[in-house]
C-alpha cells in the first residue's frame, strides 16, 4: 500500500502538496508540456531543411533550394510564426507560474489564454514543419528522411484533444465572458 503522504489527486493536487507546482491546474500544466513537443519537432525540421537546402537542387533547376526566393520567403515566415507562437506560450506559462508562486490561482481567463497559447504553439509548429517538408519536395517523402517523420509527428499532436481545433471555441467562449462547456479548460 502506498502511504497517503506519497499520493495526490490528479484533479486536485493542491489538496495534498503545498509546492507551487501543485497549485498549477493539472490539465494546463500537462498541455504546457505537450505544446513544447511540436515546437522542438518544428525546430529540428527547419534546421534540417536549412541544411538540406544548401545541397539539394530541385528537378529542372540549376541552383540549390537555398537560392530560391520562394523557399527563402517560406522559411522566413515559418521561423517568424514559430518564434511568435513559442514566445506566446513561454510568456503565458511564465506568467501563470509567477502567479501560482505568489499564491494567486489562475482565473478562467488565464486558463483560456493558456489553452489558446498551447493550441497556437501546436498549430504553428505543425505548419512550420509542413513547410519544411513541402519545400524539401520529393526528398522528404522517403522513410529515410527525418522530415517525413517530423511532419507526421507534429501533425499528430494537433489531433490531441487538449490542442485540437475545438479548443479555440472553448477558449473564445471564456474570453468573451461565457462559462466553458468543457468543465476543465
């Protein structure tokens, strides 16, 4: 038998542990962590594409991908979108962490913003990864290519219920002063 002092309720961890980490809403804490995964995948995809673009010359062209304006613009946009989503996620998590450290519990609005930041991070990361994969063209579709794995993995995370497209309407409901339909935002 596990001693009571070594347990906590997943849905109410604050009732068992006093540390600030256990005052974070458990689902929000989980989603903050989940949203970081596609950010890392996207970072790897963009870095790998930048390397591949130096040496890959597309069919019917004479210059490498890195010299193509369309690739340059797409990668710059992907970097900007990924960086913006990452900054929003980290800023939101940092703000909530400072709040729980000071004893302030997150409001429904805080939770809605956190969910929006997490969903935005997952979606922006998946899009940046798709951009790298698409720009790599045929090079990215083979099982030997890590870009095809990155694209699939980043996309798969956007299907998780905590960052799926349905989270937008729930966050928006709360941001507009309505009660959430889903009990745990």
